[in-house]
């Protein structure tokens, strides 16, 4: 009796796995993965942003945008360590205007470790870096950030 119950569970498990594969597989074949579509990124801009990132940002934010562990925990002097810019961070929660402001003027607070790049990089350079960040995000983060950008633009116009 115990043996046959075990077999039943096994068969059910295999059937569930097969069903799941068939379900998601069908979605992919039909070109309809769940969630929003990915943005159509400007590859030239991504490449330019990557160069700028490697030259000016990677030393703190990491070669793979991974940031520094414990970036959420303040240091003894109240400063924070460089956050990741991949999906595990919260850069993608902010619209372009907010991010350009941080990159141009440095981090918030008097003793932020995030330098101001306004004297070094043009706005175009910074937008290229943001496009490079987007290439690391999934469609969900890309769309979220795009909507945040549109909201900020809407808030600025009269
Ligand atoms: C000397 C280290 C350092 C360098 C170099 C640096 N950053 Fe930062 N960055 C930080 C720190 C630390 C923070 C955390 C915010 C704070 O403390 O104000 C930060 C925060 C940010 C944020 C805000 C992230 C968020 O989720 O709100 C952005 C965007 C950012 N950096 C972009 C850049 C870009 C782009 C470059 C290169 C042009 C760069 N950083 C170079 C240290 C650095």
C-alpha cells in the first residue's frame, strides 16, 4: 500500500512539472511571456554608457553593477556604501530627472560618498550611463523606471 501511494505521488509530481513546462513553454512560443515587453534600447548609447561607467563609476558601484554588500546599513559616520545598480538595487525606482540630479550634484546629505559629476560628464554622458543600466534590468524594472520618468516629466510641466 505504501509503495503504491509513493508511486502515485511520483507520477503526480512528474505530471505537474510537465504541465508547468507546457504552460510556460506555450507562452514563450506564442511570444507572450508574462509581464511587460522589454524596452527597445539604443545599443550605441548602451556601449557609450558602459565605457563611461567603467571609467568613472565601476570603482564604487562594482564591475557588474553589484554595489557593495551591506549597502543598506549606514556606516558609523552616517554615510552609506555604494548601492547596486542592477535589479537588486533601487536605482530603477527613480525617474531620469532624479537620477541625473544625483549624478550631477552627488548624493543626498552633506557627507554622501557619491561624488558630483556635473563638472566632468555632460547630460548626454549621464543619459548614456542610464541606458547602460537599463541593459542590466528586466522588462519589469525597465518599464517601472520609464513610468517614473514620465511621472517626473508630467510633474515638471505646467
Ligand atoms: C566614490 C564612490 C562612488 C563613485 C565613483 C560613484 N558613486 Fe554613485 N553612489 C555612491 C554612494 C556611496 C551612493 C549612495 C548614495 C549616498 O550615499 O548618497 C551612490 C549613489 C548613486 C546613485 C543613486 C542610487 C539610488 O538607488 O538612489 C546613482 C544613480 C549613482 N550613484 C550613480 C553613479 C554614477 C552614474 C557614477 C559614475 C558616473 C557613480 N555613481 C560613481 C558612490 C559612488
